[in-house]
């Protein structure tokens, strides 16, 4: 993933939380045989901890089986190490689950990706140049709608991402309609279909369309259609629940636009500020299972999987489909998946196009660490 795209994705999830860390924390990787083929990945996890990430956890699946490793700590107060079984907030990885549900609904004939937002959510996308009658569901899923990203709003960022606001409002419930209203207070970024720009608002709207089409909450549809069939026992849609189920470590953030200053424990928060754009919780084993199953065609018919993997360009070597990123690594390997960032949690989940080699990882700090380096290490051996 290019620096520009990585920055855009991180900013879209937590606009105020960017920069590189200058502090460092000690960490050790879990012991594993030197001949297991994952030495480079293990080194990359250690490097992330040396760069300042409190702790890292990763799981990979390939022809040799399942491999796990951890580095650093899951709790800065107790020194408890990270666990390969840790559950964590996956942020925008949620988007792939939501896109999959919408594509399943299309396969069932209950909607079309060429339907407009206005047809499903009349009057919701209007104002300041936004026009839901010109925006299709496909535009939402591949981020070509031009709809303003609500997390880019300065007041919203001060309230929910910076220290003073977050510590006062971390338990607030924010309805999705309010998130859309924040976006509507701004001009669109471009005319629908004219360009590409990552916007969390797109998936807030997508979640509302799922609810309108099914009569059930989007999270219930994710549980019924994906979590239960794949037996993803560590995966959940928390709604307004503020805690992360055990086993889990803690999550840490600077809650500042720089990497300086104290680290705050941000484990507890009301994820309604992310809803269908980034609310979910999972672990690395479940995420590798999900993306492998998706790319192998276990969740979508061939026509819908082809739609999901039809991409638009986002950078020099990266493309975006419907809730799915396509990345060409330095060694020429192509992987599909998604990044996810939310307070105190930075995650990646990717797989090869045949679903046979998958990796998922999490850092429990949002200000440091090179997750791209871990992916390159796993798939390119460097």
C-alpha cells in the first residue's frame, strides 16, 4: 500500500491520530522454530515494538498450516504479554463484512448495486451539493461517491479523537443519522463517479441500506450471514458495548495530532462513532478464516465476487474494489484484504487471490509501527 493510500485510510478512521513515534518500548517475540518459514515476519513484528508499538499479534495460514507470533505487551501496567488469541477492534476491516452482505442481497435479487442511495434512504443524502439520486450503492462500496468523510470534520475530530474531547465523550452513543448529517454539512469532494476518495460516510450509509433492505440491524445480518456460517467465534458486532471481550489486551493512543506526550488507555469506548464503517471486533485467526473463505468463493456467487474484485485505482500500485483492497507487494505478489484503524488499534488482514495464504495482524497502539513491513515480510520473505 502506498504511503498516500495508507495515510488516507488512517485519516479516514481517526483523522487526528497520525505521525511517527519517537519513543520505544521493549518487546520479545514468542518462541518458534527458526525453520517455520516466518522468520522475516517475526523480525518485522519485533521491529514494530522497537519502533514504539506496545504489542503486536499476528496469525498466518498457508500450505504448512497455521502460525502465530506475538511481540511486546498487551498491558503496559502489568507487563502481561500480547496473546495470539487476543480479540481487538478491527476498525475499517468491518467494511469488507458489510460489502459482502450487500453483495449477498444483490445475489438474492433484493437490491441492485446500481440502485441509488435516494431510492433506499430518501432525503438522507442532500445539502451542500450532495445528491443521493446521483449516487449508487456501488459508488458507496468503492468510495467513488464523493460524499464527504464525517471523520474529517474538525469539530467531530476534536470531540472524539483528541484527548480533551475523547475523555469526556468516549461513552457517548452517536446515531448513524447524526454521522451522515455531519458529512452533509460539508461540500462533496467530487461528483459521483468522477474520482476516488476514502470516506467512512459511505459505509455508514451502506449499513443503513442493509437495514432498510432486510428490516434487521446490519450487525445482525453480518452475524447471520458470515459470523455464524464460518464459525467466527471471536468475531462480534458490539453495537454500543464499550468493552472488548476476553481474551484481549489493552489499547493505547496519544489522542493527539503528534506522537509526543502521554499514552492513554482507550480500550473502552462506544464504537457507535464508527458503526458499519468500523465497529467490529475480531481476532487474527478469525480474520484469516474470513478473507480466505471470501476469496475462495464460499460467501459470494461468482458474479458477485467478480463485482467485489473489480477495482478502481487509488495509488501507484493499489486498487480498491467493493470493500476490498488490492495491493501489489514489492516482490510482485498480489494480496487482497483491508486495513483497519480505530482508537488504540491498528490492524491488517490480507490473503492471496486464491485464499491459500492469509495473514492478519494487530498493533495495540495507533501512533507507530509499520504494518506494511509485516505484510511484505510474510509474503515476500523480507
